[in-house]
């Protein structure tokens, strides 16, 4: 497999910290206005800020149940994952599993912008949750 490019960093933010996070990103850091998308499958609402060729993805839990909600409960929010674009996420998962890495999503699941994603377990990737993301080909030049 091969990482094509760095795509985004995911930051977990609780509902109660969201206004402050938006103020810092939008009004202080000048990240512009986000695009918003709910990903029911992951139990999150996402706010996506385009920064140059990459993105900052705020993850706000929709309820108290999902993995992001649990992450916030344990760690108080903050850096959640880093994401790299790959051409073929399914083939990539097979490659990393073959190399002995632990894959969280053995079958790719749906992410934002019609993407297919899979997470690699942090214990296989030096303590950081890593997301592999494949975008639909027709959208590849529109980001
Ligand atoms: Zn992500």
C-alpha cells in the first residue's frame, strides 16, 4: 500500500466546548467557515475546515454512546486521529493486516464526503489512531 497524501486531523470536541472551539478556529486562527456533515454511522456531527490542501475535522458526538463520546469522557477531548488518503482502502487494509498491524475496521465503512474509511488501532501505529480514507473518484479534484 501507499499513503497518497495527508488529508486531515480529527479533533474531538464536546457539545459544551464547541462554541469556544469554533470561536478560536474561525475568529482567532482564521480557519474560515466549516462545512457540516452528520455521520450517523460514527455517531458524530462533523465540522470540516479546509486549510490549504488539508482539513481540520471537528468531531462532536451526537449522543453519549459512541466511540468519540467515550474518548471525550476519558481524555477530555482533543486530538483524536490523523487521516491519510489512499487510492484503495480495502486493498490497503489487507496489506497492513498482512503486515501484522491491527485494523479496527476490517470492512471499510462510510465517512464524510462519500468516502470509505478504515481505522488502524493506535497500538499498531505508535499510539496514534490512524484513518485511511478513499474518496469517490469523481470528487477527487473538487476538494
Ligand atoms: Zn477523520
